[in-house]
């Protein structure tokens, strides 16, 4: 559920979609996707439970890799991703982005592309 809401949010963000189009893919490695683009994956998820023993929400942590053929392009994608997510709330989905932080630079010499990594932590309620 969280991934679907995130994808909808990011593809609707004009600054990001202008750079990557609809190239926002789950889990794939950069060699499996077209650049410029973004690859995302869940790192972990912690659930909280109410007194009845059912889940009442939790914390989702994910990683977003921003890929481009030029380093400046990867930075531009990262900037738009941060703008789309920092402080974003979806009251209808009970989601609040608690934090984003950079995870550094990466380079894939097999396909000659530059990347930037962003970690996103989301608190949500069900």
C-alpha cells in the first residue's frame, strides 16, 4: 500500500516526472531499467499493534536510487525527489513522511551511469 501511494505521489510531481517520465521502478538494478530513472525498494518495515492485537500502523523505510548518464542529472533527480517527499502528508492515506536523508553517490561502470541514493522513513496509521 505505501509503495503505491509513493509512486502516485512521485509520478504526479511535475519536476520529477519532467526528468524521469514514468521510469520509477521497484527493486530492479540499474542495468534492468532505462535512465534517467528511479529505482526504489523497501529496506524494512516495523508494525505497531493496538490492544486488540491488530496492526494499527508502523514505520516503513525505503531506499530510492536516482540514475542518470550525467552526475548533474542524478543530482537534479535527487533534488526533485526530496522536494516531492520532504514534509509530505497524505491525510486520506494516513501517511506522513517523517524524514529523508542522502545515502551518498554510486556509479555503475557496466552501463556508465551515475546515481544518488535517498533513504525515506515513513510513519503511517491504518
